[in-house]
C-alpha cells in the first residue's frame, strides 16, 4: 500500500528534479551541486524509509535516460541536457552502491 507520506516524498523529489533540470540550469554554480546532493540524499532517505531496492533506482535511472535521450535529440539547450546527464550518472552510482549492499546482505 502506498501511503500519503510516500506520495509526498516522491512527489517532492520529482518536483525538485524537474525544477533543478528545467528551472535552475541557467545558474550552474555551487548552488546547483548542493541541490544535486540534497535531492540525491532525499532519494537515499526515501529508499531507506520505504525499503526500495536497487531495482527501483535502476528503473528511475532508465526513465531519466529515456528523457535525456529524447531531449538530446529535440533540444538546443545543452546545459539542461548536461544536467540531466549528471542526474543519470548520480542515479547509476546510487543503484550500483545499493546493489553492492544488497548482495552483501545475502
């Protein structure tokens, strides 16, 4: 069952992701790295709270990769596409670390 807290946290994460990629891409300064790490930390917190496995992280990574490929083909805004690529990389790293920790538990 999905409760309200799960929906709220996941909605906040995705709103933060899309805001980071599409609204704040013009200011790629140190603040963008803070947003990146805060949102990645929020995803790790969501994963711990709701016991999400690495499969969920890899599914999100695949969705981000599909969005990235579509925007890479149709857009001229390269900073936004580069920001999406950094998100794909961060989620790939998080998924690999999750997979490693899950394999150690077994």
